[in-house]
């Protein structure tokens, strides 16, 4: 599968109809703000350069002029600007879908301290920290949280919604073009709030279908070392928190590790997904991401090697 283009997390490079409407509104407000600023800065300079009237002069025309400026600049102009901005805001709001269409792809996104659980109920897929979406199709993302309030925030797609515990909110998301959008948790949720990153991977329909079918495949590893690793996975209690190969475990407190090799990052965007980084993560997660719920797992080098082989066997 070809790697897609990485797009900066900014709302000024909109990649969806909603984000485009919001960006247009932002530019309109910027232009109006600049015009108002320039007019008032000009008036301020003109006022400072005026000479004071002589005490003998008739002040009545001066007072009338002042009153006219106050009405025009303090009432009429703000009213016009606010009406224009209000109308443009209503127009932008129409771009935000109120509800998802019946044929929308459904994804369940759950915030945890400090990672994202991603489920595709109809497809039977569970993954973490990566949200794969097909380009041009509306996606209904049902968001909730397992612990505290997190926030799904994808500036390039114009998406922002709080992830609340014991409550599910739905946001409709649509990407126009293929690309990878980095999204950081938008609500302070604890010590590793900054290191809670979700990558939204927008793919063409064929790439997305290929990803779905690759995620749906489960195969048990056949190599001797990987089979040994499976024993370590169970014996060292990794299995208490992590699911693997579709097996639902008691805790499911940590990310599902099926197809881990296909993911871009470890620790929700913290480090590139390499064998060395996985080893470091297992050996001392608190040194890498203090405050994460993953405990240190004491393993011999041989056990670690076997465990890595098991995780690398993918799905
Ligand atoms: Cu999760 Cu901030």
C-alpha cells in the first residue's frame, strides 16, 4: 500500500467540505478585521494630528461632526460587520452535517489515558491510534471516553468534538483527498495529554478496502520463536490488558496488538514503530511515557526476543 501524503495539522489547508467552509469564514473574518483595524488606525493618526480649536470658535458644528462619527463608526459599521459575519456563519454551519446518512461508514472511537481505541463494528476491526477512512465517503464517528474527558480534534477536516465518559456523541467526518492528518487530543486529560496523537489516514476506496481486508485476516504464527513468544505474551500477563488476533481479553485496558507491525507509531504518536522502539517500550514504558498505564514487564532477553517475534508476526 502506498504511503500517503502527510498534511500538517492546520485548519488553513482544508481537506473536507466542513473544513473548507470554516476556513472561508476565517478568511472573511480576517479580511474584515484588517479593514476595520486600518480604518481606525488611520482615524487615530488623523485625530492626533489635528490642532485643537480656538476657544473663541463656535463649537456646535464640531459637536455635530463628533456625533456623526460616533453613530457611523460606533453603531452603523459594527452592525454591518456583525450582520455580514452572522450571515456567513449561518452559511458555514449549513456545511456541517446534522446527522449521518444511512450508508455512512461507522467507526467507534474511545479515548483512554493516553491513546485511542478504534473499532469498525460492521467490519469487525479493532485497532488503535489510527483512523482509516475512505476518501469522499461520509463517516459517522461515535466518540466516547473510558476515563476522563478527551477531545477528537482534526483541524484539516474541520472536526472537533469532546469525548465524554459515559456518553456517546456522533460527528460526521469526510475527507476529500488522500492524506494523513495528525490529530492531537484537544482537551487536557493528564500528564501525557500532549502525547496523545491520532493519525487519520484518508485513502482511496481501493486502498481502504485493501486495508480492511488485511485487518480482517487473523493467522497464528507458525515459526518456533513466535510460538514461544505467544507463551510469553500469556505468561508475562501482557494478555491481561492487550487483545491479540481477535481474542477479547479480560481487561482490554491497552491497545489491541493485532497487526501492530502495520501501524505508523508506538505510544499514540510518541515514536516510530520499529523493533527497537517496541523493545524499549516493553522494557520500560514509564521511562518513555511517564503516567501511561502500562507497567514494566520484567523479561529475560530471550523472552523479549520471542515476544517481539510474536508481535512482528502481525495478524
Ligand atoms: Cu486525551 Cu488530552
